[in-house]
C-alpha cells in the first residue's frame, strides 16, 4: 500500500471518529435538556376520583339555533351530492 493511501485512510478514520464523538456529545446534551424541563403538569395533583361525574355544561346555543345549523348542514350535503352527480354525469358523456 502506498504512503498516500495510508494517510488518506487515516484521515477518513479520524473524520469518522470526530463525527461520532460530535453526535454522541449532541445526544448527551439533548438528554440533559429534557431532564431540566421542570415538573410535569398535574404531577403533584392528587389522583382524580373516577367515580365523580362533572356537571353537564351549559349549551352555547338554543335548541332552535342547533336545529337551524343541522338543517343548513343537511342542505349543504344535499347540494354537494347533486353537484357530484352532475359532474360525474358530465364526465361520463365525454
């Protein structure tokens, strides 16, 4: 093996080792940072009593408003179906 080839291989090994050391240092730094984030929210709170049920929330709309929203959504869905059918019929004729 020629002297130049040997030097080239040594340089490649050194660069690879340097990259490995850098990667390990970055991983170690990331582990340290994760541990310093502080306590987990709710970690110190008592465990909730699963036998209790919260009160029902107050609705933000009246029954009439909800019915109007439902009717509008139904109409929008029907219009979309009609548009889809018309588009499919137009493309099938070609």
